[in-house]
């Protein structure tokens, strides 16, 4: 019985996802992917032109969704909102994006591809620091890094989308309460 092409395509993506998360992008070769898919390396080229194309197939949509959330954080109408409203909106948007793209975000964060890890963390740190009402940028950077670390841990720990969303919302609420305590009383 011949396997349908769509099944092979999906198997290549699923196996690649697991391998990128486990071994990183650099240590995952097309040969390893082919071996784990029980196909020849040349057969992979019938579906993907390169390891990079496989990677992009896995993370491209997640990257676009993350950019949309980041762009929302810089929108003029968003900036005018109170801190509580900002945290609430971003918490829900972030929870939705992470739950929808959990595996792809794990690939980006754990694959060893510095440009994607830096894309996520660098952009988040920059926007958080620019938008925070806490006057100490070093403290803002530290808070943003802790959030990224905690989000990475949650993404790794929770596969159920509903539970993952719940945990992200709790994390963001926790950080909001902590940040609120750092603000001068007139900004609370």
C-alpha cells in the first residue's frame, strides 16, 4: 500500500518538530529527520527544499502571530489604556497565541536558532521596557526576562490549551500585581 503524499509531508513536519525541540536546529540534520521518518533523505526533497523550509513551515505562522501581539502593544489606542487594561488585553492575546502555536513556539525557543529566540525575547523585552511605567529600565529588563523564562516553562509543561491559557493568565496577573507594587503611588 502506497502512503499518501500528505501523510509523508505531515510526518516530516511532526518528526522535525520533535527533533528540533529535543536536539536543536543545528544538531538536527535532514538525514536524522529522514531516518526517524523511515524515508530516504532524497525523499524529503520531494516535499521540502531544505531544513530551513521545514523549520519555516513549522514556525512561520507563530512568528506572524507573535508580531501581531507585539504590534498591538505599540498601537496608539493601546498605549493610552490604563496599566490594568493593557495587562488584561495582552494577557488574553498572549494566552491565545501561545495556546494556538504551542509547539511552534517551543521550536523557536528551544531549537537553538538564536535569531528566533532573540526575535521573541528581544522584541518582548524592548516593548515591555518602553511601555512599562516602572522608571528603572534594568528592572524592566529583568522582569521581562523572568516572564519569558516562566512562559517557556509553562509552554513546556502544559499541553492542554485550556490549562496553558489558565496558567499564562495567572502568570501575567502575578506579574501585574508585582509591577503595580513597584510603581509610585500616583501611577497605580
